[in-house]
C-alpha cells in the first residue's frame, strides 16, 4: 500500500488518540459514491448493485479509516480515480459490473488484517467523562444490535448507551475509564429501560434486558456474573463479529 503499508499486529506506528477522534465519525465520501448514485438514477446500474458497491466502500472505510485510522495515500486516491474513469468509459452494464468487481477486490487487498483491527477496536470507549468517540461507538452498537435482531423497526435515535458494569461517580483513571467504557461493557437500550436498569446487580440487569426483548450476544447471554474478564471476552467477540460478518465484504 503506497505510503502506509500494512504490517502485522503491533508493528505499525499508531495514530495519536486525538487524531483518531477527529477522524472517527466523519468520513468524506469519495466522488465514486455520487457517481454510482447517478448511474442508478440513469438506470445503468441496478439498485441492488448500487447498494452493493456503496456498502463495500462503507465497510472498507469503517475498518481502514474509522477504526484503524490509516491515512488514505496517493495510491488510494489513484485507485478511486481509476475506478471512476473505468466506469465512465464502460460501454455496457456488464462492463460496469466487471469494473466494480475489480474495484471491490482492490479494496479487499487494502483492508487491514483482523489482528490490527482488534487492537484498535478494543480502544473504542464511551463514558460520561470521555465522549469524543461517542458517535462512532453508537454507530458500532447500532449495527451490532440490528445484526442480532435480524429484522424489525427500531428507533435508534431514542436509544441510550447502558454500561453493564456501572460507571460510578467521581473521577476515574484512564485504565478504569477504558475498562468500563469499552464496547464489551456497552449495550443500546431505550431510555426508560436505562433508568430501570440503574445500579442493579448484573443478574437482575440481564433479566430486565431479556424481558424488554433486547437481543443478547452469546457472551452476554451465557454470563452469570459480570467482571473484567467477561467485559474483555465480549469485546473480543464483538470485534470478531464486526470484522468477519457485519463489516465484511
């Protein structure tokens, strides 16, 4: 990869947290996105294929930009420019689809490894005293919840983030902040349920979640107590779900 080679887990220089925060919730869509929308409007691409390529682009940049914070190099820009030119020059719908499949393959070649993704995914956190990653964290929790539900309408805008192990009051150090705020300790719930969960012990919280129809992943469903080990195990399992299923393309 030009200017930003992929390397094994733990060997690439990590972006400062402040830089990752600024880049985590807003990703400027490349021109190819609007071009593909125009192709759909002109009937040169089907709705199904338009959604497919836009999903590939979204899923690539979630891993590449939002989570691992890799910078789009000149090579990435050239790749997008070449794909857009090939699509404009394509003489038929079959030629357009061939170009799009080649473009998707190039995105896959540049996708960070799972090992690198997990390292950065585990840094996601949200607590009341650290809210800069709230938008990205909510996006992740929303996609997780939708995947576990499978179907049905949910008003995600009205849902709030529940900490399974409570945040507690007062100031906490960075280590404790990360332990409590990481994705494995979080779940999206309606606001009224959040209030009812309060500071109840974990068994009671889990029962209230099930009674309210909140979908539970395997780790949460199988847990009888909630501690640091359970939180970290769930974070790793959600990372695998995110990389290999939800944002896979």
